[in-house]
C-alpha cells in the first residue's frame, strides 16, 4: 500500500458519520461502547494487560517480590513506571465503575523531566482511538442522552434500549435547549454524529495552560461571549457565546491542565463543579454547560506543596487523585530510556562504547536514591536494579528494607532524565573529529557540568563523590577486564584450564587425598592443594573457602550428571567466573607491550597489537576509542 492511499484510508476512517436519534438509540442497544463514558473508552483504548509472573524471572522476582504484575502494551515505552501506570489504570477503572474517582481530577505529581508530560501525551493519544457520539452542531460535543430527563425517561431508556440510568445523568447545553425550543420539543429533529476525538482539531481533547497571574480569568476554561455576535443576539443568548474554553471543548474527552497549581485559585473553581456535578457555569449567566470527561493535571512538587499548605484550598485538595511520577530508580530501565531517546535522534547510528549508558544511568540513579544507614548507596542501587548481593556484600539489605527506610518521596529529587540526555549529547559531540560516546569523556563532561550547574555545596559534593568513589573505580575494573579479555587470544581456553584445575584440586582437598599430576608426575598433599586453591581465592576475597569449595564441587558434579559427564563452561558459575577473572587479570605488566600504541619492537608485537585492536573493535569500540581508553587505563593503573 502506498503512503498516499494509506493516508487517505486513515483520513476517511475518522470522518463523521450521521445518524438519527432513533438510529443512535438502536445502536446503543447493540453496542454499549456507543454511550460509554470517557473513562470507559480510555480503558478500551489501553486494552487488556499482559500478566507477568515475576517469580519466573530472577531479576523481576527480586524487584516485585514474586508478585504477578500487569503490563500494558500502550505503555510499553514507559520503562520502570509499572506502579505509576497501574495507579493511572486503576483511576480509570474506578471512574468507569462510577465510583468516587469519576468526580476527581487525575493529578500527576513529580519532579521535572520525570515523564509527566509524556504520560499526558500518551493518554491524549489513547483518547483519540475510540469514537464519541454527539449531537450534530453542538459546540460542546454533548451526548444525545443529555436530551432526556433521567427521572421521566430513564426507566424507558433502560427497558427499551438497555442503557443504564447512570448514563442519563448529564444535562443538555444551553445551545441544545435553544434548539429544542426551535424544534417545539421534537427531539427527532436532532441529528447525531459519530466523531473521533482529535488533539489537532481540539475535538474532545484540549490543553490549558496557566496564564498571567494578573489577567487570567475563567474564560480559558468556560468560554466567553463572542462580541461579533452581539449585533444579532442578546448577551445571554447561547448563540452569542463562544464555547471555546478548555472544559467546553473537552466534553466527553480529556482536558489536560499543564502546571495547574501555577494558575490562580479563582481560575480553578469551575473544575470543581465540572467534576462533582457534571456541569459548570458560563461567564454570561446562561444555563449550565455539561461536562462528562476527564481532567488531567500535572505540576512539580514545589507548586503542589505550596497549594496543599494553604488551608483555603482544602475543598480542592479533597477532589484530587494523586499519582506520583518519580524518577526511574532502576539502572537497566534508565538505560532503556536513554536508548529510546537516542533512537529518536540522529545519534542512533553513532558509536557508543560499551558501559557508557550504564555509567550515566548509574550516576543518575545514585543522585536520586537516599543514602542508606549501615550500607553503601552503590549496593542499594544494585539491589534496586534487581541484583542479588547476598554473597558479595553481606551488609546489603533487602529491597523492601531499603524502601521502608527511604520513605514515600524517594525518587522525587535528583538529576532528571532530561539533564542526563543533555550530558549524553555533549559526550557524543565532545571529540571534534568523531561523533561517538565513551565513558572517559562522559566522566569528564559530568564533572565539568556539575561544577557549572552551581548546585548547593552538599549536593555538588554528593554528586562528585558518587563519580569518584563508585563510578570511576568500577569503570577501571570494567575497562581493565575488556582490555585483558581482548588481549588474551586463548581467553576461553585459559579460563577453562584454571576452572578445571581448581575444581579438581578442591575435590581432592575435600576428600583429604593426595593429587598426582598426570603430566608432570608431581604429587600435591592437602596442604599443597590448599596453597594452590588459595592463590585463586585470596585475590577474589573469598571469606569462607571451605564452604566455597564444597559449593563449587557440588555444582560441577550436578552439571556433569546432567550433561553426559562433560565439564561445565567456566563462565557458567558466576562466583567462580569472577574469581578466575581476577586471577587471570592480576598482572598488568604483561599487557603493556601489546596494548600500548607506541612503536613496536618486533613484527610479532605489532601483529599482537593489531589483533588486540581488532578484537576491541569487535566488542563495540572505534579504533580511536581503543587508543583513548587503553592509554587512560594504563595511566590510572600506574597511579594506583
């Protein structure tokens, strides 16, 4: 299908369809979505959730305590926001059931750059998916059911057309009341149109922003008189009124109020009657105007706190359904956010060295989480990311303990995703000759930016300490491992030999037997075996060698039994893999001739160096980055 025919089909699918009142009521009998409320249509657009059993995924089971969680396809790109999205869906579900939420304002509360506006945009996009039925010509897109009297007609509509009485609660607009008089009470003269809500055309979807403190009035919400019509109509005539306010245009749909609490309180009063009573007053003494939609507001926490602390606002506060939208506190999901932002830019194809995004995500998350007591913040970050630190950090607490100690407002402060992406943009463009990103440039840009931002002294110190105490040393280990992995041509074979030898020695040590080496004929007694095992264990800081050896031997025996007697891969057991890598990579001096970019003494060294660079390129680095990172690593190791 060509782009032109696809566009035309899409356009034609959303064009208005006209029906008579009788045809409309007959349609209601067949299809309840015809008279569905805005909250019900939103639920239909969101769709059914995918149920995820977190118990079957080790990482998710630690994060969500083995619970079943719901994921919605519509919000697939909102990473790390499961709780927040579930609260939003609950709001619509309860509102659709006609509960108290139906009369409340959905309010997204969170720090700058946390995703509130993106959520609002997604909800508006979802609102466009389901059509609405309104009286043809109505300036407020009112439901035809507003023409009927709930007391007089409700019972008949329920019996004859299956429309529950709660849907016949809305009133008709002053415009419809005038038309009804012109039709002498004959409602069959009204026509009904099926239309799709539209952000572009402000049909059932509007966006209102706070104006100037001194001159903003309620007309931005409720409309105002159209002075051009006053020649023909009196001032209190519906046809002289411009139904241009946010509430008028958002009937049967969604009104977004940006930075709501920056607006004067007098401007917010119509929102109370609109949500509580389903109608609001105009500025010209007309009859009440119907409103059967959703009001979605969002602002930053400082504005909310100021508003909440004012006792005069209690009535309003009681009508607000708060959904907190904190920053992401999980490293993996924060990285996915950066990847999504990069995909939508020209940097999507630019080289990004391994660990760059992870490092930035860790730095961002560290800035957002609260310092725990009797444990370090880096371990807390790893626990929040779903890691199991039982064997590597005995002081690390459980995720729930950390959360309980931190309180409900964790994630509401720190560095925003917007700040992080600006940093990333600078890093990609840091080198004048190559658009690419790497962690060394990232650390430099972060340090410079932290100083330029002029944060309060204690905040600046916290950020710089996080960089120097955790981020930088961890990267030294990471890049060292990358370089040494690329350096060792027979890396896998070398690791496997150490693994097999360790397991054999441990097995003989546990059985208290001497070991005879088949190749050399050398005999090792229990003390000698212990000495050899400790050469591997000590550099890795194994605190309880006896238990560790038993654990490894049992693991290998089980693996062999399940794999026709074949020894498992040395990387298959995480604890021992880490131990072996530390043993393999303890000697930096051997690396120097191969990884340094100085002139090579021999053709053999030159070949080894070229092979090393090639293997690094295969791992995701550019040649220029290999040189920069290798030289940085050697410099750091020399200074340690």
